[in-house]
C-alpha cells in the first residue's frame, strides 16, 4: 500500500510483507518532498542487536519509491545517519529542493530507505551499552536483507559520519551491497575528530531530553556547539533548526567508532570491502580537515592516503566538496554533493 509523500502524515496502521517477518507499518513524520517525487511508506522493522539474538528492537524507517524508475534493475539507497542525527538528516525539511537527498534520489529514479538507527528518533532506545559499531552494522545488514526480500536487487549503502563507519563495517562483513558511499569520513583522523567528545555530554542534562529516562550513556551535543558541524557558509536558520532537532549517540558507539577509524591497514575492517567505494567529504570539514595532512583541498593526495584502507575494493573514488563542512546535505553546496554521488552511482 503506497502513500504519496504529501499524505504520509495520515498513514494508518498497515502491513507490508518482509522476508524477516511481517513488519508493522505505522505513522511517521511527513517527508519534505511533494507528491510528484514518489510514494512513501513508514516502516517499523523488528531487529536484533546481535546475530542469533532476539529481534526485540523496533527500527523505524521510511521507504520511498520513485514515480519513474531509472534504467536497469530497481535500486534503493539505504541512508545511515551520523551521531546525534536521525533519518531527518537525509530528508531535511527546510528548502527540500536543495537539502533533501531523498527528494533528489526519487527524481533520479531510485528508491530510498532512510531510518532512525537504534537509540534515535522513533526507533527503540535499548540500554546504551548495547549499541556499538558491530551492532549498528548488524542492524543495517538486517535492513538490507529485508530490502532484498522486497524486490530490490541493487542496494547502495550511503552513510554519513558515524553512519559511514558502520556502513563500512557492514559492507566488509556481509558483502551484500552493490555500491558503498561513505560521506563525512576519512580514516586518517585530525585531532578534531577524536576531540568530538568535548562537544558531547549526557543527554539527560540537556533540556531537550530532560525527564526522558535515558541512561547516562546516551549523549547529545552541548547547546550552542553544533556550528562545528557546519561551514561558514551554512544558513544560520539551518544551524538553528539543527540545534532544535538534535538527537543522540551512545558513548559506546562513539568509542568503538574512534577505535575503528584509528585502526591502521591492513588490519582495518575497510580493507575487506569488495564493492566499489566513493568517499565524499567537505573541504571545510572542521572534524576531519583542519590541520590535516594531506590537505583536504587536494583530492588526489587524500585518495592516496585512503587507498591503503580499501585494498580489496575494485575501485576507490574520492571527491572533496569545495567550501562544504561536515554536514554535507545541510550545506549550500548540497546540490553539488548529490550530483557527485548520483553521477558516480550512474556510472557504476
């Protein structure tokens, strides 16, 4: 049962067949695109935190299909968000014609599945210590398995920041994606990336999450610090919206993410990836590029430094977006970022 993007807020309870189980469809936040872009379903999938574990967690997502499919087998972009974000990162409601990756992908003829990873948004919030990069990767694997059962032979895994890290782990472990696009991530970390923890504190201390009952391992950004995620060119209204709608990250997710990025090749899990890879990062990414060697304005040098981490991938392409900060979809250059990703997907 399909619903236009404009009618998603009125979505009632329904069932959709899945290969894992019969997941429940429930109401989800309305998307930003017009009904001309495609149709969407709000999906709730039962998932497990570990392989062989009980599927007792609920994962909320939105599956959107284009009105007109692109050439070749039907493809879906699975969209994994970063720390303190949820699926809204990929379907930003302000000026969606510029900022919504979902809108643009539908118009390009591919489906999207954007979701709230466990511990964020409308998904389950288990004990924070149960959330790690391996658990995030296994949840993503269950999503991909479900989508394959829905009739999508081609799966593009698109991640941002933390979402890129567990998308890398998923692709390296399960080898079930056609293409991999990590954004907002480079392996050789600038000290600013490791020091991201200085912008985080227990979410229960924040007015946005006071009285939530979250355990102390759930973190969010300290008020007034989210500008570090944006460039100097970012619209102040976007930064304001970002602050007002920030989400969570588990301290164990953050800790395992840093250790994953810091692991040198050939021991880094990314060296086991067997799908083509496109890395996209903003030249003004304050977490990754400030003081970095090689400089982020030199894509060829960045590619050379990243290549040892992707030795099993059939190809590695690197694009550094001029003037862009960490949150690529919320930048004035969001169109350029999407065009780069879309063109690369089209040629692979």
